[in-house]
C-alpha cells in the first residue's frame, strides 16, 4: 500500500498521525499539535514513513517519542 497525507491538521487527539503495517507513506505540509499521546507514530514495517520536511509538529505530549515526532523532519 502507498499513501500520502498532505495539507491536513491533526490536533487534540490521542495520536495525531498513526501509520502501521506494510506501507509506504509520505507526510507533507501538515500541522500536528496538541495530541496527548504522540504527534506522529511510525509503526510501518521497515520504517517506510517519509516526510518532505515542511510539516509543523509541536506541543504534543510527549514531543520526543518517535523519530518523526519532532518539529524538524528529516527524510529517512
């Protein structure tokens, strides 16, 4: 499965963006804030969740639980 998350707002949830399983997913131009569990969780097999680095991710609790849960993204 291949998917794209583009130009969305995920706020005030448990986890803002949760991706799991065998998938290739990109995240771009999105805002992920004020989520109580995680901002972004990469649960893909072989870690195939990518970003273009133009997202705004902050003020999640906690903000440092996964590789992608930072304000500055890197393509991995």
